[in-house]
């Protein structure tokens, strides 16, 4: 097996709000929410560099798919980072996100 990750999936309580954050706030390219015709299938994918994809999926559907109980959300469970080269770039990026 080649050591690689091709998809990172994040659970979201509000899929529409999360879509707006990643698409409109961060400018990540996406086709929007797909799979709504399936009971637990609504998901949005974002194409990232190097063939990596970010997916957002309803937390309850992710729990259903994994056959694990849904636990309370915690912002300390996971972190994603987008590093930039200067404080000015941080300020610019944060202004765009707002």
C-alpha cells in the first residue's frame, strides 16, 4: 500500500452553513451538495492541491455510515490549517473569510 490520504471528511451539523464557509468564505472549488437523493448521502466535495479532496457530511450521516454512535461535537478533535507567509497574508485571508 502506498501511504497517502485522498479524502478528508469532516462532520457538520449544518451542511449548508459549512458549504457556504468553505465555498464562499475560503473560496474552495466545489460542485455543491450532491447525493441528496440518498437517505444518508448528502455530501459536498472540495478539490484541493495534489488530488486531495475535502468532504463535508452531516455528522449524523457520518455516524450512521461508520456504525458508531454520534458523540457531542468538539472543536478540539480535529484541526485543518492553511499556512501563509506573513501576518499581512493572515489579515487579508481573515478579511476574505468574513
